[in-house]
C-alpha cells in the first residue's frame, strides 16, 4: 500500500480489526520509510443493488431513504435512533442476501413495516397507512384490530363536533356526566418518503 505522505510502497500492518458484522476489515499500517501510521479498510466487492419502484422505474438502493421514512413514522415517539439504524441495517442486509441485482420496492416496504411493528405499533400504523394508501377508516381499523384485541377496534367512534373537530362523547356517557376513554387513534400518517411510488 502506497504511503500517503512519502509515496513509498513499503509498509507493515500493526493492527487489524473486523467490523461488527464482519463485512469490513480495518487495518492500521506503518510506513517503513517515514514511520507514518495510516488506516485502510478492506471490504468485498458487491454488485450495486437497484430498487424497482411500482411504476417500473429503477433507482439506486439508498439506506438513507429507508431510515428517513422510519424516522418520519416515529416522529415524536419514544423510539431510539440507534434502534432505527439497526433496523435499517437488517433490512439492507436481507436485501443484499436475498436479491442479486434488483429488489422490488414492495419488498422493502414490507420489511420496514415488519421492523416498525416490533419497535412501535403507532409508528407501524403511521407507515402502513401511507404505504398501503388507506382510503377510508375501515382500512385503518382492519390494520389496527389485530393489535388491539377483539372488541376494541369494533366499537363505534363518538360523533365529531363540526365546530371543534373533537369527539362529543355521546357514546361514552357524556349525557350522564361520565366520559369514557373511547378508542385511542394514533396520530396522523407521516409525509410520504422512502421508495413509495
């Protein structure tokens, strides 16, 4: 390896370490001529993976877009960034292992939902509502019902006050002076992102 200071092509390796996933080797080298120590990284050559979108367009695989979509789904939720980065790495690894050159965007979307479901249910529903393009509340409830248990998502919602946009509480007993909790609806869906389209 040529020395970046003196240009000599004579060095010795003083330390070698693998990355956590074993895909990269970091080596510390010392130039025999001038004594400079420098670092090199070795990794196996990989064929760049491309994503096939719904409309047939092909784009380069970008883990940043996956992480960005997950961050938007987890906005204002207690989900550590480290957990999202680890999930993104798992998604990238599965795509690299299971697909040679091209991966459908639908596969990536399903992998993202699989990871979000394990991390935070609200984030999962947010992402799913955008990715699956829910057009009415029944689709939303179909997605939520398995996670909340029988009966909860089947209960009718209170009427909405057109002036305030809030539930009136008629179903939960407001007329008698008692107000029940009513079903909790997760915050609205995140903005579009990732590989949709």
